[in-house]
């Protein structure tokens, strides 16, 4: 059985940069990945373009201020320099940072080359089933085992067809917060979206819990058979997930946000179903122009839950950040064990913020083991 200085459980974003950073410091490193290939989920990010990072921080971009110590140590510029050091040029478009090629495959390829260049051992089809505390730690799959003096658990989540493997941390007394799909469609009562499948349109959407609006967004929505998707919904799904997907939640849809109810009533009288997509107008039509205008401005859609994890970009929840040192991300109660990426209860809004956390937290661990 091989013994390594550092073992990374999970061959995703945070784990791979941690492996490269640690190997650059002379550590003997192994990456253990359950899939046949590493970085599988990266290929689908940013619609195949891989939105690596946000160009700048914005208010409310993460669910916790815990990120400040890590992101303070690894700025967007620092992460871009790291990628340039392994052969990836980047560019800024629309407030977001992408690989210059605008292809996610470029990111995966340079990470693979970076691992090879630093002599990192990569074991694929290695589904970790247990991690045993010791000096060294013992990491077992169903077929084999490896030993390591330090271990990073960077297992990601069930988002995008992944697997949630945080059960590996239960023997260490670490239990995750409720896991809820985020940056995902929202499931609704199907009766309220009947006949609208595939319709997309701009809209002001508000999320209300117990009758109180907690967030509003103006952007595109896309109707599904049993819910609503689109950019506006993805943004609101973050707020919904962070609150634990409460049952007493609704969406308020305003299809003509630039006009008052009175103005919309006039448009209804003068334009009829030419005002909106015909299927939407037919669903909202009331007994009178005023009633129709009221529904157009304030259509209430009950929420049934978060969308399927396969359709989510990230899963909210994870191990409490209180469990780790904010500077090194080492588990306080178990020296030598580290957490990064989605293993921790950290999630960001759309725009590269979740990958930024993955890169920065991975570099933090790799440079501290």
C-alpha cells in the first residue's frame, strides 16, 4: 500500500488546484476520483465556456463572511496568475472571467497537464468508501486503499449529476447542514404554469416567504411543465436554498414591471393578447381588463420545492465553516484533515463565484499542508 504526504479525495475544481499547489511545495500527492476521468463537471460549467471567476466582488455574493479570509489571501488576480502559471490565458467578458479560448475543455486540459508536470498521482475509478483517522490516515475504496499523512475532502456535491459523499466525514463528528439545490429551476404547482412549457420572456420575479418579499430580480424566465427556470429564477433559487427551501414560499411574477396597474389596464383594453406571449395572456386573462391587469402585474405562483440536483449548478449546505480554521481550512477537531469547495457550507451567486471559492479554498489547503 502506497503512503503519500497528501491525499485529495475528489478530482474536481478545489481538489485539483490543491494537489498542484501542494506538489509544487515538494509534497508527494495523490488524487482519488470516483469517476473514470477527473474534472467531469467542469466541462459543463458556463454552458461549456467555463466561467472561471467573477471580475469583481459584489454585495451579497456569498452566504457567509467566512470566505473573506480565504478570498482575501487569493484575489481574482491571484487565481488568474495561478492559471497562467499552468498555461491558461484568461479574458474578461461582461464582468466575468473565462479561459481565453472560451472552452471549458481548455481548463480541464491545463489542470491535467499541471498535475502531470508536478508528478501528482491520479487514481480514477477510486470510489472512497471510508477515511480512517490515524497517522497516517487510511483511505479505502472497495478494491484498494492508500495512506496519507494529510487528507483533503473536496468531494463536491450532487449538483449537475455529481455525488454527495459527505457521509465520509460522519466518523469525525461532522454533519452537513441541509443540502438544497441552488442556481437551479424552482418547482411550482403545475396548475399555475399549465400550457406555458418552453415560453421564455423577461419578467420581474419576487420570492416571498410567509408573505414577505425577500428578494426580487428582473431577468428572463423560462416556463417548464412543473416549474420555472431562467436567469431570474436561478438568482432567486440561491435565496430560496439558503433559507432551507421553506414550504411557505411563493413567486410573484410581474410581466410588465415598467408600467403601473392602471397603465397595464389601458394596454389590455387597447392591445389585448398582443401585449404578451399569447399563451401567457390566455392564462392570465380575467373577467375584466382590470382583473387581467392585476394578474399580469401580480401573478402568484406557489413553490413546491427546489429543482432536481441534476439541473443545479451548486448545492447549498455542507459542513459548518465553524468546523475549520479560517486560515488553513484544517478541521479543528482533527489535525491533518482539511475541507474545501462544496464540502463546506459556502455558496455563491451566479457569475463564477462558486468556482472562485473552489479555486481559492483549494489553493489555501494546498499551500498549507
